């Protein structure tokens, strides 16, 4: 059986990491049996990141590479109905979410002082003293450096959230016309879209990004459709 290594749950989400939740959603969509192994510290994990899977003794890191592997090994047909143009559009959407919008989510959780205490308590609240006083600050400092190097961290707070709202507006335009990203049936890109939308809407982080997402009624109907199909127990 496939083992999925991912962070502990938080905020009533399957996983607070959009990439971990994306992969769990994909496994459910593909109807591949799996078990979850919770990892608190990913630094010793393959590539130093989560999620990873173990399948027949083989470990693979990065949600994108994992999905490619699963599609090839198990012949997952989720994208079989897509045209070449739709596959290109799906890739562009995934890049927008995972290489751009992701960093605005990180900013809202880890850098914006209005919401950092919420993230700190959710992720580090179980740490004992004195670890609780310096581990979160170390990770926040590294995150701030990562955001600056990536580029998002060089902008003002207002500018950062506007960039994220622009991404959500593009996604809203797409979902306004379809039940799922690519039409009337789900495809693998929906695992990413669902994970990222829930990662914005569900946490108690009432940022401008969340305010915009919650103002789009078809985001809620989309997430409800995905939940009913792939997380019926929730």
C-alpha cells in the first residue's frame, strides 16, 4: 500500500499544506489505497520537504513528480478526457497556484503580524518551553528570507494581497463557467485547485485574500462538490 508522509492536520483541513492536501485529494480521486504517516519535522525527509510517498519500497518527493509517477505506474485515467489545449491550460493554472499564489498564502500565515499568532499557535502550540519561544521565530525568519528571495517579500502588504486577489479573480472566472476546472468532470488539476482554495477559505486567517475568496459564491459550490465526491466523511 502507498504510504503518504505529510504534516499533521490543522484548522479542520485534511492538511494545512496545500501540497499535502493536493496529493491526498489526488489519491482519493484516483481511488488508490493509501495510509497516512504524520511527519512533524520534514528536514530529514527526501528533498527536505513534504509530501513524499513510499510505494513498493520506492520513495518519491514533490507532489508534481509523485502524481506523474502514479499516473504512469497505475494508469490513472483522470485526465484522459482532456484535449491537448486543456492540458496546457491545466498546467498554466497549476503553475499560477503553486509557484505564485502559494507564496501569498505563506505571507498571510507566516509574515503578516495580524495572523502570525494564529499560525504560531496552530503549528507550534504543543511545543514545550523553551522551544515554543524560539523555534517559531527561527522558522518565521527563514520564511521571511525565502519570500524575499522569491520576490513576493519585496512588496508592501497591500501589493502582496492584490497579487493574490488577481490570481483568485482569474480562477473565479474559470470556475464561474464550469462545475470543475476543465469542464463537467474532475481532472487532476482539481486536486490542486481544491487544496489551495480550502487552504485560503478554511483557516481562521481573515486576510484580504480570504475575504475575496469568500466573496465568490462559486468557490463555495465548487469546494462543496469536491468535498462530497472525495471527502464524504467530512
